[in-house]
């Protein structure tokens, strides 16, 4: 399920915008587990979005009191995947806990229905799917975007239509009569009960989120 999209370069500003938008779209709930690669801005952005501000009070002792600081929320669990490469190939993968304890991370993994370890496999697979659906993002192609507004629009079009209009093979289910039924990410998320056509998705009334 593609929850949030921020087109553009991978910068600290866009990372913060992405995390903030994701928090808003998920009702400000803390996810059971957040994972990413080790791009440094993620840690700061996640802490800013899901952290708790602590203000130090005067102690009566000489000197200025410590300034305010942000600490991770109690239920915040965040881990990263560190990949060591040699000659362009991954030779070692290390899993590192950033927020939360190792036992909390392990409990989150055990509760997951799809993962057995900390990974970034889902977003990496989605990146490949996105290139397949949007020729403007294919490497070494004449289909690259010449206009930013068009590229921006096509990114949102392909990313979000994927949720409702693209049946994912690994999400299909089998009924008692051994018949397979296709499902989209939106169906699994209980946002709809059927596979939408592009016409239905494009003509569905929408409002601008501020």
C-alpha cells in the first residue's frame, strides 16, 4: 500500500515532508515498526514527527537550566538496514536498532504477517513496480520527463492508482471452491470491496487536502 508520495530529490526537507504527511494520513498513530535504509535525515524526521518534547525546569541551582529536547515516544520502534558493498555488490547486511529496544523490535517482527526480519524489501520492490508503470522513471530512456509539473502529476497518477486499480498477485485469495480472487492493496486495507477501473478512479469525487 502506497500511503504517501513526495516527488523530488532525496533531501532532508523532502524526507521530513514525507514522514509528516505519512503521520497525517495514518491518523497520527505510531506504527508497529518503521524500517528504512541508513539515510541520516530519516532519524531526525521520525523523531520530530513521533517524538515527545521535554522542557527542563529550573532546579534552583546555579547556571541556566538545560534547554528543551525531543525524546522518542514510548512505543516508537525504528530500525535500519546497513548494507556493505564491494565492487557494487552487497556482501554484508547489518540490522541496527535506532529507537526502541531489541526485544521490542523482535516482538514487532514476530507479530508481522509478512516479515521475518528487518528489511527494506517492500519499498525496493515498489520502486521496481513504479518504474514498470511509469516509463518516465525508467533508467536510460527517451521517455524521461521534460516538464516538472507533468512528471509530478504522472508520479501521483501511477502511485495512487496502484492502490485501487492494480491487482497484486501475492494478495489474491482462494475460496472454498478453489477459485482465486484478485485483490488490490486498497481491498486488503478494507478501503474498497472491488478492483477499480481507471475510469472509476479518475472520476471519483475528491477533495483537496490542506
